[in-house]
């Protein structure tokens, strides 16, 4: 959420920054609500002062036997009471309208984020590895002979409908191994603290992490009013809501492996084959809560943590900076990591690392206390996939496929697979 004081100070700059994201000017409407709110608050304060002064004079008029003045003052006190209530209602209504309007406005992009309208305008900043030159036509993950016994879409559809998958046998074990490998790497080598979080949250957690009100249709809501998390960004980030952290405790670096749920309301017809885009999936999520002065370097660090997972798995990738038109609602700057998928002959997103600045912190009132004293300030929050487990499974299977339908798995997974690093063309792990 945005600071109305910044908008007051330079509305033209605010509108110009939003224009880079294709958003029409909004400052005039926001400032009108702000002016109504401030005028009502000032009026209420003035009326309260008048009422208090009149209240003090009521007793004196009564003692002096001045019945006319006594009645006039009593009437004034009653009128001011009604005026205060009306002005407070007006201020409250304007404040709520201003807050609702601010909640719908996306974050402002950092100055060095490239301008653009869609993914075609994203800018590549890193590339690692070379796609293997195969002497056969590569298949997509769900078509590989050794994978098909362990990737069952028909049974999943019987259980739950479309965009679900049932993994079994070797494929299920590789999926689990990937998640454990990611977690252990982030905890033991990257210095993140492991968490196990709920997957059901209240409205406040979704609102504070900018998933509501704008993206309610993209998530699942239970009959009891709980939201199924779209990612543990929600739970990890909101864990510091309404807190004032010591500066010495920053940065707070967290990681969690959870189930994630998305309705995919905005992606009808996209990636319907295979398990690239599912309603239910697993992700290892990284979240950092940091000092405002260090959020950019923390973004670079988080990006390297995600890239390192792919490098250890031997998976070619490229990293791009998203342009203004392709960034998520809450992001100031985003680095997308795209892994090479031979079956599609394309790079596809496997991680998205973003800094939101103080955008989420303002929504959830998360602050820190400076070491040298002074007024608490808002923290900066960052989030990134480290990685999406299902998409990583797809990449491992497609990049490791062989002409006979078997799959050779990355050596780094050996400790989690008992040294067995091949899925045979019959689907066995050996």
C-alpha cells in the first residue's frame, strides 16, 4: 500500500510511475478523498474544542441564574455533539474509501526496471548452461515412456477434476527428493531458517500480502472463510505482521516447503497438458524481511540462491528482469528464472524473485526499531521460489530423458534417492 503523504508531496511523479505500468492517473481522486478526510478531522477537532468550552460555561451560567444563557449553552453543547458525530462519520467514511482505493493500486516500479508491456520486453541479465544437443526428438515430461507409469492424470481427474496429477512410484520419489534437496541446501548452505506453516489463512494474511482484494478469484476460499494459500509467501511474510523488530534481527531469512493452491482463473486454456500449471502444487518458498537500505542486494542474493539450485541440478536456465508491464501487482522489481525444457524447446519460468519494498509492510504494519533509536520505520519484504518443485521435476525429467524412454537423474540427488539415479523405460528407479 502507498503512503498518502508521498502522493501529496508529488502527485505528478506518482502518476508518472504508475503510467509506466499502464495505470491511468489516480492521484487527483486519492487527494480529493484525503482532503475530505482531513477537513472532516479538523472540523471535528474544532467542534470538540467549542463543545468543551461551552460545557465549562454551562455551570457558570447556571450558578449566575442566567437561564437564557444556560439554555443557549446547553443547546450549543448538544449541537456540537451532533456535529462532531457527523464529522467523525464523514472522516471515517473518507478514510475507508481512501484505504480501499489504495489497496487496489499496484506498487511503483524501481527506476531501473525496463519499460514494456509484456514478456517480450523483459531483459535477460544472466544465462547458465547450454541445452544438450540431442540425437532424437525430445518429448514433453508426460510423454516420456519411463515417466508415464508414475504420472497419472486420469485417476487425478476422477478424484478432483482437471489440472491435478497423481504421482506414484519413482516419479513421486524424485519429486520428494527434489523438495528435500532444495530445503537442505537453503538451510545448510544459504542460511535460511526452515518453517512449516499452515496452508489455511484468514483474510488479514491475504490482504497484508497483497493477494486481496484484487486477486481473490485466483485463490480458493473454504466454506469456513479460510483461504488456501497460493504460496507460503503469504504465511512467511505475514508472520511479522503488526510487529516492531529490532534492527539487529534483520535480515530475517525464511524458507518453507508447502502445498500451494491456485484457481488459475486467469489462465484458462494455457498449459492444460501435463503438470506445468496445476490447481495444487508444491513449492519451496524463500522470504526475506530486511532493512530498507539492503533490499536490493537481498534480491540479488535471493536470486542467486534460486539459480544455485538449478546449477547443482545441471539444468540450463536464463534470468530476466521483468518489464513494467509484466511485473506482479506487489513487486517493485522482479527477477524471473526460466529453465530450459527440451520437450517445449523453450525456457519456462521456474522461479520468480521479487522485492516489494515497504508495499506489503504498510499493509500489514510490519516495522523495525533503528539501533540508534528514533521512530520505527517499515521493513522491506522479498519473496522468491527456491524452487517450484513440480516444475523442477518437469525440467529434471525432460533434460534427463534418453532415446529409449529412460531418464538419467542429476548426481546431486543421490543422497535422497539411495544412490539410484535412473528411471528405466518401464518406470522403475534403479
